[in-house]
């Protein structure tokens, strides 16, 4: 089973960025945890991060033909990007949306996701465990 993980804008700054919201976990910590978890689940992972909307659209297109599923944290583009939503809607594989923070407990503008209606589901508010939970969800979805 192959899963593409896509991290959106500003997630490269995790660890330094708004630690009161995101804690001290870094993107490397998340990726290392995912690698370890994927190994136990028999999942092959590819991971990438971009601050650019177009690069994220390209990464969704590029996953076609390789990925059985995708885990995406679209970060701020969650709340703004029709282009990312259309790319997810066009993808043939299931997509799970994740957020470290509970977006519904934050500012009103974070309560709307352009991605959620075209994703299989959304996991929000569990810190780096949001990604771990998504990996387990993906395994269940792909194997069902
Ligand atoms: C985030 C939540 C978004 O609202 C925010 O723009 C982010 C991170 C999260 O993981 O909690 O950059 O996606």
C-alpha cells in the first residue's frame, strides 16, 4: 500500500511557529513518526511539503498512478483554495484531510474547509496524532 503525505504552507516552520497553538513538534518529528508507524502497518510513504498552492496541486496530480491514498494537511489553503479542492476532487484515490489544531475551536474563518466535502473525512485537533490516526484510517479504507 502506498500513501502520499502532503504538508501545506508554513508547516515547515513547526517547532518555532505559534508554539501555543502547534506545540514544539517539528515537521521532521511528524515525518519520522509517520515513517515508523507506516513500517508497522506495511505502508510505503512519500512525503512532501510546499508553501506554494500550485506546487501542491502538482503534487496531487503527480501522486496519480503511484498513491493508493493521500493524507493532506492543506494548512491555510484549507480555507481558501478552490484549486486544491478541484485537484482533490479529480483524484482517483481517497484523500484524508488532517489538522494539528482543532480548527473549529479557533477563528471563524478556519471553520470552513474547501477540502472536507471532497475528502473521505477530516481529522482535526490531535496534534501529530492527527496524522497517525489518518494513517490507520487510510489502511482501513484501502483494504476494505
Ligand atoms: C492547520 C490549521 C490551519 O487553519 C492553519 O492555517 C495551519 C495549520 C493545522 O494543522 O492545525 O497552517 O492546518
